[in-house]
C-alpha cells in the first residue's frame, strides 16, 4: 500500500471514531422557563437529542397544565371552584386534584395539623401575595384560625368529589403544588425513557439517576441569611430535595419579619426555624414535610422525621445552627 493511502485510512478511522463518539456521547439539554411564579430550570443528559427535547416539552406541558388546575387564584382552576362553592356542594375534580388533596390530608394527619391545606383564610388575612401586606389584630387572628381545619375537607373516592364542609373554608395548595407538579414532570421524563435528569422549580428539586460520568447530582442548600451563600451540599441520586425558608417571601414591620409559613394554631408566621430542607423519594413528600417541619419546630420536627425512615432533613434554627437527621451524618457537607 502507498504511504498516502495509509494516511487516508488512518484519517478515515479517526473520523469514524469521532463520529461514533459524537453519536454515542451523552448530550446535555437544558430548558429554563418562568412558571408557578418561579424559575423552573431543567437539565437532562441523553444520547438522543430529539428524545431529550421531546421529553422536556412533555414535562413542561404537564407543568403548565397542572399549574392552572391547582392555583386557587386562577378562575379556571378546580381549587377556585371548590373554594367558591365551599359549604354548598361537592365538586367533581380531576384525578390529579383528588390525588393532591388526599395526600395533603394524610400529611395533615401525620403532622398533627401543622400542615394544613385549609390555610387560605389566614394567607388572605395577612394579604400574602399582594403588595399591601398587613399585620392582623389578635381578634382577627382568633376569628380566622377557627376557619382553618383540614378535617373539613371531605373526599369521596367513588364519586371523585371533594366537599369543603363549612362556609369560609378555603384551600391553598401553595405549600405542595410545586412539589406535586415536579413529580408529574419527572414522571413524564421517565415515561420518555430519560435516565439522567435534574429539575428545579424554585427550590423544589428532584433528580433522575446520576450524571453520565457516574457521579451524583450535587445540590447546594442556600444560606438563609446570606443571599449568595451555600450552607450545605448534598449528593443525590433518584431523590427529591425541597427547602422552605423564611427568606423567600416576607415583609418587615417595626423590625419584625413576617413570612408566609403560618402556624395554623396561632395564625401567625411560625417562629424558631428559618430554613428546613427535606430529602424524600418524591418532591410532594419533601415539599409537604418541609412546610410542616417549619411549623413543628426543631424538637417535634426532628422526632417526626426520624420516625420516617425514607425522609431526612436539615433544619436551621434562628441562631443559624444547622441540625441534621441521623441518616445524613457523614453524607452532607456543612459549610459554616
Ligand atoms: P415556597 O412557596 O417558598 O416554596 P412552602 O413550600 O413552604 O414555600 O410553601 C409556602 C406556602 O404554603 C404559603 O405561601 C402558603 O400558600 C402555604 N402554607 C403556609 N402555611 C402553611 C401550613 N401551615 N400548611 C400548609 N400550607 C401552608
Ligand atoms: Mg412546602
């Protein structure tokens, strides 16, 4: 063989190898959009770019669809109708709404009412979500607390209906909607065969598998008092991690910080804890428990979470001390 043909052959082999490598290489596909009142960021790795793009578009489709069903402020939502007709008639709702409500009531039971989806009258009283926030009087708080009780929510599985028993009862799924929606989006990715993904809806995070190099997804937990700082790093595979903090949505009056996680018993923003992160198999559970633990406080919160083997938590108290469940010992990097 001539020298020149040998060179052609070598170049050909290298090119073929390169093309093969490119085809087989995992491609990183990202998509970021603003929905559910927050930034939703997703990353997936796949060899098949088209499959990846399609999977992401069905995941985002699910999120847009469910956001409307579960948002009580949206006049087309099922929750809007449930609240409007509270105390008058049972309402037929979608399988998804039924599912969210049933799971939420279970967490209500498990947390002694610290997590309560009938919190809406209190959220309204404080005017969270509007520009003109307001500090209610003791009398107003006492009156409104009486309206909050998840036992007033009656689910009929056979008819697929929900009845809010009592005028003035109102649902607010803000404490779990994001978690539930993240789970449904992850289901959509799994159905499309995605085996490596990261989905973050403003701090409600769930991952599929691991990164293509075999490493876990590294998730930073934000420092509750230092905007750009990270207080802990957790490595996860096939899990969800959700943080509830008093720094997300709050206002300050006379040097007092009022935030949007309310103790259903007092009607006031829960004190003592400034951030709770929960790690769970799914984002719904992590989201519900992060809100509940915030209300329960360090001692009761830790007791409940330690009794649930699949859940782990990082709780940060007012004095900025970081507390972790026994299952996280040696598995979380704390930076203080
Ligand atoms: P974020 O919205 O910042 O992710 P959370 O998941 O903790 O934080 O949700 C806070 C929202 O949950 C509030 O805006 C309100 O809609 C709702 N909420 C507040 N207190 C409670 C409670 N005790 N139980 C259930 N939901 C609550
Ligand atoms: Mg929550």
